[in-house]
C-alpha cells in the first residue's frame, strides 16, 4: 500500500484501553488517544511491516447534534524530516454533497461538519493523501468508507389514501377480502422499518346495520379477511375500516389509513311475477306492436345480472307473439310479431315464465320458476281486400284476339265483403276489367313495338275496393310472346353491276329485314325465281345478306331480277322482291358508268385526270418553246446606226450590249430608284412595248420609245446579217441594207428619222460609240478596262489598239 500509516478511531472505552496498554520503544512525542499506529518496529533491528491493511468502515449516527465531530485521525510514519500535509477528497468533501466532511491538514483528523441523513446518503467513500510541503505525494492514497447509521426518524405511511375491496355476501369466515400496504423510509434491515398492521375501528352502511366485528387483519402482511358469518347484501351494503400501521414491530411510530369493503350481491333471489295474471287486447292484421307488459320483483342488486330478468312464452306454436325485457324497469314487454286474424282466432291464452340472466346461487331457496297467465283478445277490424298474387303475371301472344280472357279470380276479401274492380293505369288502353268479377280481358290486339313495352313486358295497375271503402292495388305484368306477323323485306331494290361480273364473282349486295323479333326474323333464306331470272343467281353471305350475280356476260342495260326471301318464323313467311339492276361498263376501280360517262361523266377517274395533266404539261412546253424561239429571233435583229451611213449587223464580236445583269439586290419594294440596266439596251433588245418589233414576255422597268408609224404583222425582207470582210465592199453592204429597208413594210416612211439606238430617256450615260463621241479618244487612257474582264478587254482594244 502507498500509505504507511492509517489510524482508525474507535469510539468509547475500547479505543482508550487499547492505547493505554501499548508501549513506545522510540523517543518521540506521545500521540493523541484517537491515533493508531499500524506500522511499528518490534524487537531488535528493523522489521518490514505489512502495508496492505483493510480499513473497516467508520460508522456515524445520522441526525447527530454533536457537530463538528471527530471521526478518525491518520498519520504517516515515513522517514521525512520536513512537515507532512494531509488532504481529503471525495463525495461529502469536494464533490456533491459538499462540505459534510473535512480534514486537518497538519494533524490528519477527519471530522463531520453537519448532521447526516441516511435517507439521502447511506455511505461515503473518501480518499486520504499525505503530501510534502512541495506537493510531493509521500504515500499512496488510502480509501476511507464512512457508513451512516439509521435512526427511527420516519413514520410509516400507507401507499393509498383509501383502499377499496369487495366480498360476496354470505362468505364464510376466513375469506380473503383485500390487502393494505404501507412503506417506511428507514433502514429496512433494522427495527425502524419493521411494520405491523391493525384495525382501529369498523363502520357499516347503513349505519349500525351490524354490530359485531366482521373483519380481521394480518399484522405482518396487511391482508384483511372475514372473521364472522352474517354478511347479507340486503342488510348491509358496505363497511368502512380504520386501519393502522406502526414500525418497530408495532412499538414505534404509527400511520393510519382507510379500507372500504363492499358486500357484493349473489343471485340468491329468483324473480317473482306480481301479479300473476294479465288480460290484454290485440288488433287483427297488425304486427310488431306492443300489446301489454308483465311485472316481476327481485331482491337482488338492481341493475346487475342477478336482478335482470328474461321471459319465455309457452303455448304459442305459431309464434304470433314475442316478449322482451325493458332494461330500465325489468318488465316483460309482450308484442304481436305476426298479424292476427279475428275470423280465424279471436282469443289466445299464453303462459309466461321468468328467470334471471345469471344463474341462481346454490345459497338461494330451492323454489320453482315463477309464471303468469296472459289472455290476449283479438279485436275485429275492416281488413283490406287481398290480391291472390302481386304482381299479377299474364303471358299472352302479341296478336291476341280482342275479348280474350287473360286473368280471373284475382282478389278476395277476408271479411267476405263485396268487391269492386277498376283499372288504374293502362297507357295503351289494351285491357278491360269486369267491375264485379275482376276478370281481365284483352281490349284490342297488342303491339310489341309500343314504347310502353320494355323487354317484351307491358305493365298495368288494377285496384280492388271492399264495401267499407278500403282498397288495395296490384301490378299486372303482361309478358308478350312474339308472333310471325310480317314477311321479310329486301333492300336495296335497285343497283348496278359491272359488265363481266360473272368472271370476278362480284355482284349486288342485298339485305333482308323483318319487323318481327327473334325467333321470327333472321336467319333469312334467299332464292331465285326460276322462270324469271335464268341469267342470275343469288349467293347467301350470312343470316341477313346475299349477293346477286350474273351467270353469263350481259349487255349493258336494265334488268329486273326477282328474289324470294323467307324468314325463320313459325309459320314461315315469304315475300317476292324485284330488284332493278343496271349492267354497265366499269373503270379499273370498279366504278360502273355508261359509255359516254366513262369519258365525260361527272365522276372523273384518276386516269383521266392524269391525261389532262400530261396534255397541260405538253401545251406548256410548246408555249415555252415558242417564247424561246421568239426571243432568239428578236436578239438576232440587225441594229442600224444612222450618222455615218453605216449599217452594222449583229456579230459575236459586238460588244455594245454585253453588260450582263446577273442579279440586282435592291432595297425591296420601297427601292424604286435602283439602277435600271434597260437604259443601256438597244431598242431591239429592249422589253416589249406596244408597237415594238420584238414582243417579249417581260414588263419594262423604264420608259421606251413607241413606234406608232409602222404597220404590224407584215413580213419583213431579209437584212444583211454580217458586214463584208473587205472594206471596199462597204458601199455595196450599205446599199443592200437601204434597199431592204425601203422594201420593209414595217418601217416608217423613207423621210422619217429612224432610231438605230436608244439608251433610255433622260439617261445620264454617255454613248459608248466613238463615232458619236464629240471629242477625240486619243488623249484618253482605257487601261482600266482591262481589269473589268474579257468582254471589256475587247472594248479597250477598240479604243486603244496599242
């Protein structure tokens, strides 16, 4: 152990005597009487002492008023020249609950600072330390356990303020009733918590109903039991006991409580009728109504099963009556559950018995069950007549003959009164009823297709009234049976068939219909009239359809085919139908037409439309070809210049009109001032205008000169197409052109000024011809034309041959 010395203080004379007998062998100061040296050198020389001591617990009495109180002193005998400081740690010192214990750091004395409470803290475990002034631990810590001794400072108390129990009446002595229980906060291992129970007093309800002590209690367990006989629920309802508990075996502190004991009922009383005979009245023909009540008495606890009664009826083989228990009064309620008939039975005598819901106790008197006699008189009243069946079922063919009897003896009166009959509802007026006998007859033939017939059922309402004015109604349900009234009809009665239908096995589809309903309608049978339709046959497709087909190839025209159609009714009805069939040619899609209608009919086939489209395309190509030829002819017209007397023909090297307009990206509809290339065109290349030589399908964008002095549509002579290669022949070339112009009926008179070129009215562009130029070209530089492309290089060579 780390602690060399631990002194345990003992109380009383035992500790003083132990220390008075001890002798010290060393010269040291004498210790206080409460100090104990467990480590000593005995005999000669140094002897190793045992250090692992088990220190017994220190016992401290709770609620001690001698505080502070010295409990124990510890000492260290370690060889140390300096001062020893003692410290204490644990619950009660520096842990909760704090400030209950302290230690003198010089002497090592442990004291209690305040009174202790065992009910709050039963023990404390502390650790003691021996330290040098510098804080060095001289010994290992030693555990000190302090046990708080109990005092009888708590009263015992019952765990409930009031205990409630029950005991059956007539219980034998010693019957356990209930157990009361109490607790004590003192130490259960001491006499301070040793409890003892007792009964201090007894009260009964009603008061003073019984005077003897009826209950006892076990003083150790608190179990309450019966001590005497005589518990009767009809005499006393309950008991109130005042009980006590005391500690120290009944000699210490005490506490009180209350125990309430109810005497529970047993079924020791059978119910008894009072009175035992009754007379009641019931009205005939009424059910589920109360006719009277019977009374019983029972001395058992009211409202419980031992008091509640249940009733039984004897002598009622037909089950006309029933009896039930009123839970509030315990009376028997008698009622009629089946209508009574005064004429059949005017009085009933019933025997009614009663018993409890719970079985009787073996302590009840052995008596027979109580019974009562009930006489029920039935009073007569005028009963309503009754129909023998409701609804009245009638099954009749729809083609019933008027006056046919449908139903008789439909009602009777229990009071044997005379009856009167009438029809209340008959929407089709098909029925008639005898006012006195009630016989129902058909007034006229029925119609299956009437809107008032639903699923072959027609309904009507009849009423019967007795002599007292009491009436009853009933529904008449008439089920109509279908009859074969109508022969089948064939549709359509006209149609068309393509020529050659006998090869394609096609024909005219016909349908048979019948106004009758199954089983007098489909399936139908189709047959040909042998002597009228030798070239035709009929093929049945299904129960209602057939196809009329020619047997041979027929000429186009109208044919009448007679077909016999029969239904499946009983008896079978048949009808002849004449079908007018037109045989005509058909197109590839099977559309039947006449000879002329195949070409010009209103029903145009797809092939004809395709033919029209092809012809339109050919015409359009011809028009485009003519326009192209006209345009080519106009472009090849000769251009004639009038100034130098020279007529220049069209040549591949002609560069006057070679400005090509590839595209024009104008500003849309608002840009009407874009450059118009038409100003650079010569008249014969310009767009067509009224009176112009070359009409073109183009709308001009600029104002063009008009030729109003020349005739139109006359043949023109052939002009020289190309100039001669030899300049010496220029005169001859010009003369030929003049001669052709003189003979041209389309040109103006000889003395009229001719327009050989036109560059647009108000054109800002100058003439490209050096002949028309007013200045010399010798001083001009045309090299920039070489950068404009091949066509402008030709132009540059003409003006600058260098």
